[in-house]
């Protein structure tokens, strides 16, 4: 078993526009979210390599700190393309399990990675939806090319539709903390009220205040 996490990261100036923050605060928030996601992955001890697919210059120190593999995404066309950019590296290096996580799901704990992996079987796809069931917050593929991801289409149901075209078991993993994301002002207010990871939530409050 050789496991990776792929984190697609758009240029920060194009990120989180629905939060209506200044450019400076957007950059600060995105860096905070990414660092927390990567730190939690690292703490799990279950991931052999974290891959960040991005052309954003302002994350180089985080990538270096946690010894991540960086794959450039010059065109930034879609999450699907970003995931595809990582796949040749994964196949060449014989990874067996691939988890796609966005940077805006920072509220999970390391044991949630273990829960997610426990859903996996020899030929399977595990999909963790957002709390509104209108997006995909985690996608675990075993093997790593067991389906074609369908992000950017508005619903995790498109992932299920894609997976049905392949000979794999499909599982919807309701891992609550992974279902929490920050995509809108409403999301931001909701997750702060939940106060999961209080110290981390305090840092978010400082940025958006």
C-alpha cells in the first residue's frame, strides 16, 4: 500500500472570491488553510507523499516545510486537469491509493484519514460529499486511475456517475469533519460556530475581522 494526497491549489488571486475578502486577507486565509490541511495529513503518518498541484508562488515555504511534491499547473483550467497532472507521477512511482483534498477542508483530524482509508477496497472509489451534498470534499481512488474525476460540475453525484463507468465498488463516506469546507460566507460563519480546532478557528477570526 502506497498512498498519496493530491491538493489542487489555484492562484490565490483567483481563490475564494465568494468570501469577499481583500486580496491580502484572501492570501493569508488560503495559506492558513493549506498549511493546516498539509500539517494534519503529515500528522496522520499514513500518507507516503503529499502532492500540491499549483502555480502559486506564495506556498513554496509550506511545500518545503512538509517535504511535499510540487507539480506546476500553468493553465489552471480545472480541478480535473490538476488531478490529471499528478497521475503520471503517481503511476511512475507505483502509488496504489490516491486521495484528492481541496485546501478548504481544514477541519479534519488525522484519524479521519484513517477512517477514509478504512472504506477502501482493492478496486473502489470513496467519495466524501460536502455538508450540502453539492460538492466533493474528498475522493479516494484505489487504484489511483480507477475513475475519471468530475469536479467543477456542481455535485458529488457526478463523481458517482463517472465511477459507474468503471468496474469498481462505490462508497459514499460520511466523515463529518471532512464534509466541512469554506466556500462561502455562510460556510465560514458555520464552521467558526462549530469551533472544531479552536486555536485554528481563532486564527481564522483574526484574519477575517
